């Protein structure tokens, strides 16, 4: 079983803007196309930044941020967020207000890695790039769509895992309802149980796993000698 890649859920083609575009024109694109962020590309089509609703909200927020003592932020997204608010308030073009340190992913990046990256860096979207060129974009909403995968599909993937995992003497059945796996049967030990749960959790779109009816053969054998 292969995890879902970014290219399976990304939106393509992607609306992009140039650094020279006026802020007001970028806002118009965001509003008219009902999107919350735009990758920024240079004349060669290479990704150089991203402009989002969050970048532009600073212009309306009060009180206005003070001019920072430090303007340099290098390749640190966290430092850019710390010192970049004043620049965004004063900026007139997309290049002035955009975020330079863009968190990206490749087309073959697994969806669970995309989700982890969004959580880690606190971003709502990830441009999908190939050789610095934007080929798609994945938003939080795109990632959440994996939870709409059918129960039939989830069951098929679980059975493939079971067919490869189970040892002689182990017998496990699985069903899926609204994204929740229900397991029943017997595995060899607590360690085998945990290993199985770890593999099932790797299936994209699983909401929860109910293993209350999954027994451990070692525990049952030990109980007979008590």
C-alpha cells in the first residue's frame, strides 16, 4: 500500500502573481476567485514567495506594528514573521508584502507529511513545486478531503495490510463505518497489536480505530496457567 501523494489531491493549474503587481490588484484576484493565498513567481516562473490574506490583514489591523530594530530575516520563516509585520503594512506591491520563506512540497510528498508540515509551520497551504516551478497547491481543505474516502476503499486497504501482516495462528477481521475501523480477532501479543495499529493508522482517511474486540493470544494463554 502506497500513501496518497500530493499530486492526488492538489489543485492545478495554480493562479500566481508577480512581485511587481499592486497590492490592490492581488486583493481583487483573491476575492474574485475565492482563494486565500497566491504563489508569487518571477519572470522565469520560479517561486519567490507567497501572498496570503494573513499578509494583507496587517494593513487594516490596529494598532499598527512598530518598525523593528532588525529587518533581516534570512531563510527563517519564524524570524520573518517576527520582524515582517511593519514591512507588510508599508508595502504597496506584492513583493513588499509577500512571505519570502515559503514552505513547499513535491508532487510525490505523502499527504500525511503535508499535514504534518502544515501543523509544524502553521501554514494553510503548500505550493507543490517541480524544479522551483509551481505545478499545484494543496490547502488544509484538500488534506481534509482524505476523510471522505469511502468505507469500501478503507476496508480494501486494511485487508491488504492484514494479508501481509498476519502470522500463523493470528486471525483478524476488519470493517469500516464512517471512517472508523473496527477490529476483531486475535493477534499474538501486545507488541503485534501495536504494530498492526500503526500500519492501519497509516491509511489515509482513517478517523479512528476501535480495537476493543481484538484479543492477544499470549495474554489468553497466560491466563490459563493462573
